[in-house]
C-alpha cells in the first residue's frame, strides 16, 4: 500500500506543473491533492508520506495547513531534510506543528495572536505587516480545499 501511495504521489508530482498563483486547484480536492497539484510542495508531500500523515490530511478535517514550499525546506541547513526523513517521530512532530484543527482563513488569522497546533504547541501570529507565523511569512493565503485551507509559507516552522 505504501509503495502504491508513494508511486501515486510521484506520478502526481511529476504531472503537476501549475502553481497556486494564477489558478487555484478545484475545491473538490483535499489538502494533499491540492498541494501536490501545485508542484511546489514536493518535499512536503514526501515528508507527509514518510510520516504516515497523508491519509489523515486526506480525511474529513477540516484542517488548516501552513505549508512550507520546497524553497522553504531548502533554507534548512544541509542534511536536515534527509535526517528528518529518517526520524519519523521528529518528522511527525514538525509536520503536525504546521497543522491547526479547523478551517482558519486569512480573515480569522488576522484576528488572533496565536493558534494551537495539532502537535500541541502554539504558533505566534502577527498580522501587523502582512501575516507572519512564528518566523515564516505567509506568501499566499486561503488556498481552499475540500477539507480545509492551506496558507503557503516561506519557512519551515520548528516547534520549541
């Protein structure tokens, strides 16, 4: 089953060429399919599959995902991603730190100073000049999916 899912993700990633800008995915797609279709979340998709979180994020939700791009993952020190992919527990903690239960739109985010994550930690929210989540800048908000919303961020969030 894992090999089938990994193969399906690889095929989807290879076929995906459109970014969110210029055209959102159909709202009938779940969070995972929406991210995969964008083409700029290959590292995130691989990490979700490795951590065993794909089925969860394809579930009914709703979820809010602060999704780091491939460029965000590339900003981590050399070898960090490879190391995380070998440590499922740490990887899962980091990935679930990017997820908030419920559907939190940009309008909602702008009204709060923090949000509790599925991992259990809290994200600091600052909407005074654009929207920042901890040290990450939201570069695209409100990418709607059938089971929640994605906010694209430029930095991987690391729990304390």
